[in-house]
């Protein structure tokens, strides 16, 4: 049985312009302003090094080459890829086998920066070089012998596959990749289409997702195709001045699911997950810029650094107040439109609550209630700004502080289980030259816990017609997690 039948790769969908994220374009504009200041700072250089180490480690974990304890992973990212940091039991393979592979991966991502710096064009020969470098210390790969038994065979490095490498799915179905005799021509077509996309100005997140997916459809190498695909996606981002494409082990299932949806013809979810990784990197880098202070070798320098930081924050606050005055109407229009959507959806769910529970509500004495605070200074709404700030920090975005905004919360009481409350905060702020608004969703009771994978952010440069569909999807996911947490507390 064939679950997926191979077909020659297809070009970008006709609606590729609609897949681009205006949010990322705005974040990149902010980052460019910060990058000039940070370019030669030791703090930023260390940030880049750690990002490359994370790429080197996670790209192999995703493929099952090795598994490394999360705490040790963090240590390796912070202190370097050294075998002495991996104790017995911290990984599923000896450190002496893992570290050379990690260093191969690290060398490849460093080589991508050199490739871009030399202004070279992508070619099939370079892709072969990337594969050769990624697999330098990988001697074998898994295969199936004629009797159906799993075996290890010698890995062919830096050359196209000689035999089919179609995997068998858990249900017994076969996922077909490009036949070996078609690989060379398909790879030539891939590179040719990519060059056309560069000329057309296809946005980085769209092109990276397309190139990654079409490469995996071809699966030109005997093994290591996933690692090469992520290297190619990283190349697109680095060429644009963005960051390497890191897929964390926690996101593996979603990542695979998005690739399968792209197999079925829908590239949108894959573009979205590529965009989220870049948004996270941009926010981390911008936050780093805010924290780059003077040297702190003495108490006096610590105090001086703090004073400089306060001056910077005061300047940002002054600019924020000016921008808020000039663009208050724009902020308010976005805020009130999204609050109306939130209130209407919560009202709909609250109205259905008793009906859906039926007789169980009489037995358990459930009670649900909502609270709304209209657009205005958040500090006047009686909101726990400390909790909101903690959630914002976990999601790597700016906290509300003294911003204008609105809040909606849902509280569920029941006689035989803990009280549940989840809350939506939406507030406006200023991030240098990018005017934006931010939304958080989180549990406040029984304990603070994010109900969204990332904060919702939008700019006043965006049109409401593009903001609203994104917000609806974000809101529904947060509501789903909130009510699911209630269900699991029963």
C-alpha cells in the first residue's frame, strides 16, 4: 500500500504572496536597527555561537541520530561541544561518537555564513558538499535486507542515492520519494526554480519552507536528507540577514505534521512554523540588544551601566508616549476590534456551557463567568501585571507595564474540583520604529501557565483584514487549551 506516491516537484503555489508574514517584515525592520549597534559586541557574538550550537545538536536529535539530556544540551550550548560535559547516562550513545557529529553539524552552519559572505549561488555541487560535511563522522545508515530484517549499511556521502529510500510507515504504507534515476534532473529543476524565486523577491519564510519541502520530496541522498533540508532553509534565512532555522525536539511532531500537509498541497502551515522560529530568534536578539550594557568590572561600572540603561528606557518611554498620542486612534481601532471578537466568542461558549454539560452541571454545581475590561490604561483595570509580565517573559515578548489595553477573563467554579481561570491580555506598546500590539493568553488559577505557544503580535502598519484571521486562529487555540485544562482538572 502506498500512502504517498511520488510526483515531480511543483513550483510555488499561485497565492505565495499571501503566505508571507507582515509581522516578520516589521520585526526585521526593528532588528536591522539593533543589528548595527550589536554587530561587534561580544554578547551578540556569543548569542550567534549558541544559536549555531543549538542547531548542531537539535538537527541530529530530530533525526534520531542520538539523544541528549535536556540539561546537558543546555550546558553544551552554553559551554561548547566537549565530550567531557557528557557524563554516562546523559546520552544514548558514547560522547566520543556524538561530539564529532555535533562538530560536523556546527561546521556546516558556520560554512553557510561563509557561503553567503562570498555571494555564491546555490548549486547541486554545493548541496553535495553540505551532505558530505554533515555526514563526515557518520559511517553507516539503517536499511532493510531482502528478508525484511533491519541492518546497517555503509553510508554514501556527498553523492545522490543509488537505490530507493522509501520509508515504511507504522501502518505498513509506503511513502515514495523520487526514484534514483530521476534525482539529478529533479535537483537541477529545484535549483533552477529557486534562482527564479530569488529574482522574483519571494519572502524568506516562504522560500525557505518551499525549498525545504521540495528537497525532502526528492530525498536525493541515501540518508541525512532532513539535516540537509534544514541547512538549505537556514541558508535562505542567513542570506536575508535572518537566523538559522532551528527545529527543537519539542516541535518535532508539529514539524512532521506540517511537512505532511505540504505533501498534500498545503504549504501554509509549514510557512507558519518557519516564521515562528524566526520570530523567536528576532525577539531574542532584540531583547539582547536591550541588555547590552557597559563593561561591569567594578561596582562603579555596574552603577554607570545601570544609569545608561535607565536613560535608554526613559528615552523609549518618551518616544512611546509621543507615538501613542499620534497613533492612539489606530491602536484603539485594532484593540477594540479584537476585543469584540474575543467577547463574542467567549459569550458564545459561556452560553453553551450549561447546555453542553447537561445533567453533570446539576451534580457538580459548575458556574462560569466572564469579566471584560475595556480599552484603556491597564493599571486601572485591576490586573495582576506581575503575572502578565512573567508570562510575557516566558513567551519572550515585552510586558504590558503601563500600556493601554484590554483584558477578558473566564472563571469556572465547581464544587468538587479546583477553580479555573484563564485570561486574555491585549496591550499596545512601542518597539523602536515598529508600532505594535501584543496579546497574551494564560491561566491565572490554579497557577500561571501560558495557553499560547507565542504571543499574538500585530502592527498598526497591518490592515485589519490580515490581522483578524490570524487573531481568530490564535484565540481559538488558546480557548481550546484553556477549556482542555479545565477538563483535565475534573
